[in-house]
C-alpha cells in the first residue's frame, strides 16, 4: 500500500490476476501463480519491478523505468512441445532492465551457459530470448518480447552478476551500473557501489555494506543468517549501513515470514541492544539444529525496519489486499484529495495520498486510505480497513491526523499490519487501546507510545463500539467484548 517513500507492493493470487497501478510512482508487483497481467504506474519518474512468477504472464513495461525479474526457469520457459513463456510489452531497450541474475543469465550469446540467444520472428512480430540448455525437467528458459528488438536489445539491458565462491570472498559493486552481488557460502564481505544494487550473502555470517543508492539485501534461505542456541553468531549476517531514507530494503519474500510480531509463529521481532547501537531482526522459533533466523544491523533502526522496508512473504492467499482478479474492481487514488466509490462487487480501493473520501459500496471491500486524513465508509458487506504505516493514521500531542471509519459494524476487520502491534491492551508495550469519548461520540483505537516523529497511531471510529475485530502482527482478534473505560485524563488524550 501507500508508504512514506511512495512505494507500493502489490501481490497477486494463485488465480489469473490483472494488477495495474495506474498512478503508482514506485511499484513492486508480484503476480504469483496463474496467468497474470501486470503493469506499474506511468507517471513521470515512475519505476516498477515486475515479477510475474509462475504461469504465462503478460508484463507491461509502461513505467518510465522498469525492471523485469525472474527467479526460476519455470517462471517463463519452453519444453519439448509447448511454450509457457511470458510476454513482455512496451519494453524500452534504452533504459529498461532484465534481472536474470538468479538464473545466471547475464548476456547475449549462443544460448548456452550464462548467455541467451536473441532472434526475431517477423511473421509473429515477436523477439525471442532463449536458452538451449534444459534443466532436469526438460525445460529451458524463454521470453517473448512484442516487437522487433533484434538490433536494440543488448548486454546493457541485463543486470550484471558478481559471484563469489564457496570460500570467504570480498566482492565489490559498481559506481556505474546496478549489479547483484552473490557471496554463496563462506563468511563474505559484500560492498555495494553508488548504484542501486542487490546483495545476497548466501550461507555463512556475512558483512553487507550497500553503499549509496537504494540497495536490496536479499535472503533466499532461512539458513543464510542464523544464530545458534549456544549463542554462536558465526552464521549471522551484519548489515552495516542500512538506510530507509536511501530506499534500502530487506527482501525476505522467499522465507515464509508473515510480518512483524513477537518472533513466534512466522513473525519477526525487532530488538535493540542495551547500548542502542545495534538492532536485530529475528525469529525466536528454532529449527531442529537449534538455530533461529536473525540479522544484525549497525545502529538503532527501530523506525527504519517497517512494512515499507522489509518485504515479507505473501501468506494470505486469496485474502491479500493488494490484488485484483478479473471479477473485481480496482480503484486507485492520486496525490490529491479524491472521492473514490466502489460498486456492488468486491473492490480494492487505495486512496494513496491526500485527504480522501472512500466508500466501498455494496460487496466485501478492502480499502486503505494511505497518507492524509481520510474518511472511510465500508458500505454493505464485510469490509476490511487496512493500515500499513503509522503515518497513514495518527495523532500528535496537539493535532489529530487520524482516519475516520464512519460505519464500522460486526463482521468488518481493521488490519494494523507490520506496525509492531501484537495485541489489544493498555496502549503500551506494543498493544493498542480502545477508548470511547462520549462527548464526541467517537471510539479510538490507538497507541499511547509515539514513534520518533512524535506520532501516536490512532484510528477513529464513529459511534460507541464495545466489540472489535482486528488483525495485528501474527494475531487475529475476533470480536470480543472489550471494557470501554473512557478516556483516562492521565493518558495522552485523543485530540
């Protein structure tokens, strides 16, 4: 959803999805399974990463800068009898990129080893990029571009790979072109350059330095960074210069973790040491060998590690918020104050920025106001109200910037995801408190602990509500009676 960085992550379902973020500025779109059609935003300065996943997908490179990423041969391939290839449209060979580094393809050539063969079929007006090397299943990688790219697609369109060995390696990035640094086994030192790079240390306790630019630190196996029950940190990575302000991210999408929480049941916990100079992101559930996943960071990064910067697995199946199946309606707002209205179907509505007014209409809808002071009306049906960032709905000591839900009713669910809240309670220690203000006839779901910006998370519900359904990090609390005690004058009062 909308974030302070303008980045939006979209997730498809196992079905065939159409995901088109018309006005998005920085998109990462995961198609998942099924035959999907993906397109990022087309605003000036827009960037999109399109990841089709399994299925025969259509990837529309309509953003100003596009990266098309493939992590498995089975994402786009041909077997002995049939093509299962993805189709790429609107690819701009002057600036768009192919990220095939996970497959080892880095150049044009004869279609063997690390090279791919380029050929144009005039009758089909299609350009083929293919390998002639089959995997054990008789599948070979193949992509189809709509149009003639025989003279324009070059090695410059491939993201480059700097690969280590099974020993302790020192790998250096580039100040000119984006590369992927892959350390593999051993205790490696990976140092990025001044570009946007991907750093994958692999197994062993590695030291990762992204350098300038928006860098992605990638983990493909939970054993890539572990701490043992005995306290050994030989297998734990250290990321020394992580910066949310520079657009850095931690990509854990391959590991199955669902979000932030208490470190149990698929969640990860953020902890800072007593000196305040190191932060850990970790699971507290150990494997059969007594190891648990853990990454160490230099500095206090409690505000930097959030939904915007840590990419978790999509574990929600068909219930994901950021997806659009062909029977649904997608409505996306702009940076201005929008009036967005759904229909009788199941709508996914994203307000983006501005003080929006959103009405889901009939049907079971999902809506996220994004930044700004938004008014959310679910309408008929069971509706989801989604919050992924404290800056989307909050108050300060003197001002109220909280969204207002006008018609919360039994069956609706509030999602306060990846904000670090783990339960309902007194508003402290990671809990959210429910208070009713009889003078304003409003119920507040809020935290009594501010972030570094002085923002207290708060959602305002019109009317008095003594029961609530809320999904927090790693926890779903169904409608349970909650004692409404009113606003305690000693607490920071809703304003």
